[in-house]
């Protein structure tokens, strides 16, 4: 007897088209938001925009839940986080499908994102029972004979605002540590890709977290600002543009803040580098997901002796990158998130060309209807061109020749941003110099700036933000130490 092939799980099985406020789903709102398939342009869903009154209800519910949730044992938080992990694992294929469609993320990269989400949740569950304070040495001087230690307590309600490019894992970098420490959450996901956040919120509900512990609302920026300003909210965690992030910090009052604000990540190619290997990694690091990653390789500095060979190898790798439908296996470069950003990227490249930049590869729109831009490599780019000094957030990289390793460090530091940098070198002294002198939050040796493991401390300096994510580090941000002396 023939057996039928099981149908591949699709986003329809997890789709939620309502906001989740104070433990209930609601279709009421003030206006609508339509979410599109980023490659085909087809409508995926229409969502209500939450009102100011609904935001008030969510804030009050979170405030009411604060005391009860803070008293949960570490074991209970661990158990519920593990349940969340298991529920997401069961629905993995459907979540992958939804990320591909609403975020335009290549299939393999979407699969990797869900795998990272599962690791983020399992790490949060593990950290919830081993996270604690410290013994404070006091047994000397005026403290002789005294014992002291700290215990960490949740700060309270956490407001989370997340971007489109990692529509679930960047949500979890805020939500998972909050749940692990006993902090209620208010979540505003990106309007370009909110569906996966709502689908995950349904898992939070199914896992049995108390009413008010999590509310997820698609809303206008003015409504979101009310939670940023509200004194009942103790912590703001924002990932997005530097302009918006610093503005939100200016209006948030006395609450704690963590900002992840992107950058224009630099990569240094030193003498003695395996150039073919480095070129292959650089091509992926610059153009994967059409460069819509805050640590995409944007600026490449190559020491003079290596430049000609590396440029040739990199161009070859870029021309081989599969571009097109993100749902197709093997595609690495999919659509830009919307037409507005497609046009902005093209305008920035045209501006650089007009100022004397040379196009080595790409430099044009491939398909305006599907928001596809060609993987683009420029050189001889003026310092003040936007593709060099701002964050492109698109498939555009700049490559320049520098006389030596120190010059590459100086060029890397000549930026308003400082998130992560990559350095290909086999010179121990140069590795140490990079660690000492590069003005960034993380230095990645013999790899691209886009390397990230979800448990590591992640964050930047300068306009790239403040604070650190990574489970334990975010948990520290979301708690306060209270000292006991006896």
C-alpha cells in the first residue's frame, strides 16, 4: 500500500493576525498594517494597529504581573523556557517558512536563524538556574569579621523594540533573558516582519506564562513611544537605527537602556592570509541576506602586497553568489526589505560613482519589482560618501588598498560606528595590536565581522550603541544587584 508524503509545514499553521495584549488576542485597533511577501509581493496578512488605550492596558498588566513573576523560582522559569524551546522545535518548519516569506531571508539562513533561536532558548533556560550574585570580600579594615554577598533581582517591566532582519532571534535576545530573570515584557516588532513575533507570542501563551508577562503589539511609532516614556517601564531594549535609538534614549527618562544600533563593519586583510579562503568568507559576509545585517562586511582594507590577488579572488566569489528567490535552496542574496530601501541603496551607489568611485562588480538594480539589487563592490570611494561612512544595510561593500596593517587599523577606526571588526592575520603581534587599538565591541580573528555566537557578549561603542546582549550579559542588564552585609 502506497503511503502519502507528508505536507511540508507552512506559515499558515502558526499565523496570528491579532495583537496579544494582557493575556488576550484582539483584532480591535486603529488602522491596519498589511504584511507582504518580500519577494513575490503577495499579501501575507493584515494586522490591526494597537491603540494608545491598548498600550496602556498592556503596560498596566505587565506592571501588575511584575511582583508575582519576580517571585517565580529559577526552576519554574527554567521549566517554562524549556517548554517554549520544545514548542518552537515542534513548529520549526513553519517558522522557517514564515521568516522566508515575511523577511525575504534566504531559506538556509532562515533555517539557521531558527536553530539559533532554539539555542538561545535552551541557553536562557540553563542560565536561569545558574545565574546569581557574588560573594563580596569585606573581611578587612572596617569590614573585618563581616560577610557580604549580592543577590540579583529583576528590574521590572522591559520594553522591547526589534528590527526586521532577525525577526525572531533578535526578539529572543530580549524576551528570553527577560523571562529568565522574571521581567514582564512589552514587545513592538518591526512593521515589515511582525508575524513571526506574534507566532512566537502564541507559544508563550501556550507555555503557560502568567497573564501580563508578555504583550506583543503592532502599533504606530507614537503609540510605542508611550511605553518608552512610561515610568512603570524599567528597562528599554532597542535594536535598530542609530538615529531612532539615540532619540528613544533621550525620551526614556530614568530607565535603564540597552541599544544595538548597527554600523559599517570593517574587515582587514593582512599579509600571510589564505586569500582564496578569505575571499569566499568575505563575499558571504558582505552579501548574505542582501547585506541586511548590522555586522555585514561593508569596508574592506587590504594591505598593499595582498591587494591585487585578493581583489581578483573576491570579484570571482561575488560573481558566483546565487541571487534571487529566497525560498529556493542555495540562494544567498534575496530581496531588499522594501522599495524605499532599494531606491536609497541605488541612490547611495550613484552618489559614490558621481564622486569618483569605481564599480568593480554590480552597481545596479537587478529587478525593481522584486526589490533585487546586484551584489556590488566599489573602490576609490571618497571618505564622506554614504556607502563608506554610513550604514548601507544592503548588498554593497567598499574595498581599498592600504600601505600596512597600522593604516588598516586607522582606517577602520575612522568611523562614527564601532560594533565588530574582522581581521585576517597570522601575525600574533598584529592580532594583539588589533585587540588593543580597534575601537569596536568585538574583534573577530581570521573571520568576518558578522561572526556571532548567541551566548557571547555582543554590542558596540560610539554610535553603535551601549550595553551588551548575549544571554548572561543581557540578564545582568535586566537585573540589579542587592547587597547583604552581616
